[in-house]
């Protein structure tokens, strides 16, 4: 393990309460309600999570979650990192580095999840640890005057109510949709409850969380979670509809939900973070009106390159030798021969001449299928040593639809 400016004592957390004070301090000292702490504790895994201490006092935290995430090829186990925080007086002293490397090395040593993923409050932090930007969201702001859609929703019925009145419908639709896009998480009861958590002190001036459920012959076929923020301009209501998440089993249900959202009384605009290839961008008669802005989302790290590349699916047959640079996880720093096909991939160490040179960070960016290998090569982040290798491998790694994760963990 590398040496650090200060080597903190790292140990498993005893409970959520063991890390909560450091988390609150690191995020500005905001206190949280008992309901928030209960929700955080319900998904917290103390035996997997770390507390860093110096002089016997907690100074850093890192939660590790056992996630099941859709990857190209299907749902797979992924280690989710969350609440990575350092107390203000201990910043710039190697505490975060010590925690993240302990997690990566521990996952490898235990033969646990070969892939780790996280959201980040600052996009530039985790690249130095080998995490690559693997999914993006498009923030759309669709004004009500641009609500004309090219399809009518196929006669689907949309019901509006409290999310807790429709928990079974939400769970059924989400389970049916979770396998469609890489980045989507499978939900147990605790994660499903967190998806509809509606804390008054987190609303930011908005109203309570509401729910739309689309139905096809009485069966739930889609849903949207949303809230309204009141605004007035010259005595005219100009409310904002903010969409937390939207899932639909079929195009008609998707269109019906968007039509209903764009027709909410008093509203002037609908705002949502959506997949970069969300169908609404094709549905709008005036797509320019959505004014999509790209935002970074999931950052992914291959803990074990060989196992990670063998557990995902591929879009085409190819054979390529990858020369991987990964000084933080030296077991990955070697050449791998990757053969891909309809049944998946085979990845083995090799001494053969390399076709591509790249770092673990670039492999992480590619892993969900939403980042272009060609783009990385044109940026000078991947070096092509055999002509044609970049485009052949790019076709194999890409996935449609694009990855997306509406959950911050």
C-alpha cells in the first residue's frame, strides 16, 4: 500500500451513527432530521464501510454498498461508494486517499465486486483514483408552450396521487425497467423506500412529492415522481415541475407521462435530469425547446480488470490486446487479451504486442457503454498501436440505450 502524509487508523464502522457526525460536518454542518438518519441507516452496511481516525477521533468516512447494477449484458454486483467525507481540519492530508485505496485493495483481496461506482459532489476528485466518467445525464427544461408531442400516449390512463399509495405499482414498473439501461440499480425494500423519501427540510421550498402512474388496461405501465415549486410573475402562475424519476415499460406509457407532466396546472416549465438519449428528446415537436445541458453522473472504477471485462456483455465480436496502466492497483497493470462476442467476453493476461494503451480510468469510463472509445482516442487518452483497433473495440464496448442512474447513493 502507498504511504500517506498522515496514515489514519482505518476500521469498520460500528453503525450509521458512527459516521454521521463527520458526514454532517464535512457537508457544511447541516443537521439532519431523525427521519433522514433512519433512512440512511436502513441502507448502511457497517461491516463494509470505513471510519478513519487520527488521535482516536473520527476524521473521515466511506460507506460501501452491495449494489446490483445493470451493466451491458445484465445485472451484476457492483460496490457502491457513498458518503466519502473528510472533516474540514483533516483535508489535504491523505485521509481520503487512504480510505479509497483501502476499499479497492480490500475488494480485490476478498475477490468481491470487480467494479466500484460512485456519484461525486465535485467531478474532478476521483479520476486520480482510477474512476472514469461512465454516464451522463441531460438536464432538460421544457416550457409549457412547447408541450406538443409527436405521439398521443396510446390511450394510457394516468392517475395522480401520493407515492405511498402506489408502492406496489412503482416497484413492479421499476423491476420491469431496471434491466433496460446500464447504471440502473435493482431495489430491495430499503432502497425502494429511499426512492420515495420526502423530507420536508430537503424540499428547498417545493411542495411534497407527488406521483403519476400510467396504466394499460388497469395494469401499471409507467410512473413519474415529481414535485412543484410555486412561482408567480406579474400575478401569473409560473410553477416549476421538477421530475425526480420516470420509468415506463413501453413508448405509449412514456409519452402519456410526459404529456401529463407538461400539462400540470399552473406550471410554466418541466425540469428533469434524463438519459442523454431519452425518448422525450425525439417526442417533442420542438426539440430545441428542451435546451439539454449535459451533467456528469456515475463514475466507475474497475477493481479487477480481468473479472470486470469478463462479466459484462459486448455489442460485437472483436479481439484486442489492452496494455493497462494502473499504479494504484498493480494487479491490473499488465496486458490483457480481450475476446468479445454475443456470449460475453474472455479476458486473459498476455505477453502479446498491445493494440491499445490506456489507463484504468479510461476503462472505467467505457464500462457502462456510454462513453466513446473513439472520443477518448481523439482526446489523446487512448493510444492506438494497431490500425483499426480503436474503432473495432469501440463498437464492442458501446451499448444502446445509454447508461443512466437516477439514484444518488
